């Protein structure tokens, strides 16, 4: 078994990587590997994981800590789960230290630029968290690219009950005839929260009673002033804002009272909140971008039409802008089919069955097999 340094975003304030890397580390530890995690954004919070997390607040510190773990602990392999632009520094560090590296990363939207592809070609193994990402990487010459089929803990993210739906709504004074829309997303450019508010506003203009539950980082330095935006769209009284980083139980209870999950992202590498909503039994309406079509295919959710597309401001990938009319239509479609009890529709049942099929056993096996192959080759 191997001594593995894991570098990722371990922020307990709503990191999407946390929901991927923790189950992987747990699974690898159960197989006998020794894990030490360099936790970017981790601030020493209590946890019950069977591996240690070293608090780290900068990329420079993370690289220095990895270097120390190589020489003081005898680390044999690096497992780095971070965005593509950040992978390069760790790929170079692994080469300097003479250890193998496995990269886990999303591709938010095609194309995979040639500069990124060239960088990833130097990693010993690259896992993309969508089939789209793996396919694009293979086309760009990243021969080690593979789809890591991210799992879902559907025992924790269980299908909600009618009781949880009805009693939870009573606590928030949400009437049975109100369409409760939920979004769980960071307050940043890519998540396009202004479009979500516009769509909710248009649904309200159609005479439908709405409540908009937004789980985000309200005071983000790179995001919108959300309450001002809600006033502009005339939904200030319909808006309920909750901060990301809440407990699992609190977040689950918000999903449980929702009639529809809305995500208006311009690009999306996978979307853990989408998978959470699908698991709990909430109908999903999302932009047709990135990994969303493969996640919601075969009738598991509703995709908004793309109004137009453009390359992002950094020239790295495409941004797909969802159609307002398509979003309104899909929300009204969900509203017309609900019975006020939260009972699952056929679409919801199909989504739930799909999530149940995505266990963590297979991705843990994928990563473990790669670890064994790389270390056997080195030996």
C-alpha cells in the first residue's frame, strides 16, 4: 500500500471538491493506503475522517508542505483534485520530487485548450469528472485521460418523504400553492445568479406564487449584491438567502421543501448540488452546458435552451447563456405537474434511480487501480 499526499480544496464552507475528495480518501484509506491531505481552505474544523488534514491557506504553502511530506514522511504519490490551471504547478513539483501524480479535475465546458492539454500530458494519470472532459482531453492528445464516475451517497442523500416536504414548508410559511425554487451555487460570474432571478421574476409575472431559496455566499467579493438584484427584479419578498457551509441536515431540509432546483450556470464541470437535488427527489432545471446533458439525459431532468455562446473573458472555455423564455417554460412545466405533496414524478424517480447506480465503489476502484499501476511501473 502507498503513502499518498492528497492536495485539494478542503474548505468546509461549501467546496464542491470536498464532496468528491473525502469519499475517495476514505475509500483509499479503507484499502490500506496511508493518506495525508494538504487542505487548501481548511481551518482545523473537527471531522471524523480516518485520515489527517493539514490546514493550508495558500498554494505556495501547499507546495512547501507537499515537499516536506516527500522527504520527512516518504510520500510516494500525489493525488491532486483542483481546477486545470492550478494542476500545472503540482505536475511540475511531482517531477522535481520524483514521485507519481494523479490529477482529478473538471472541464467546465469545451474546448480543452491546447496549452491546458499540453500541461496535462505531463501528468501520470488524469481523471476528468465528466465523460465530456475525458473525451475532449483524449481528442486533444491527453492519452491518460479517463472519466472518473463520481459517486453519490444516496443513503445520506435519501429520497425525501411527503412529511418532510409538507411540515418543512409549514416551518417557513410556504403555502401548498407556492412554487418553491431552490438554487445552491456560489455567488460568482459563472453561476449566473442574475439570470436565475430574472427567470423567477418572470414566473411571478405569470401570476404564479413563488418563493426563491438561494443557498450561496451572499457577500462574495466577486459576486452580485443579491438583495439589490432581487429588488430590481421585484422578488425581494420572495427571496430567502442562506449561507453555504451549513450543516448537512440544514441543507437537506431546504432541498426537501423545494419544488424545483434551478441552476443557470454558463458552464458546469459536474455540479454536485444538481446530483444532491436529483437524489433527494427535486426536479432539476439547468442550462444545457458542460456535463449537464450527460447527467440529465434520458429524461432525468430539464435542460434550458442556450440563447447564445461566447468564449469566457480569459479565453479558456465556452460560456453558454441560457434562454430566459426556456427557463420560465420549464419552471411552469414543473409547476403544472406538481400536486402540492412533493410526491415524486416519473422524471424524479428516474433521476433517483440513476443516482442510486452511481455508488462510490467504482470510482474508488478506478483510482486504486491507477495507483497500483503507477507504483508497479515505478518499481
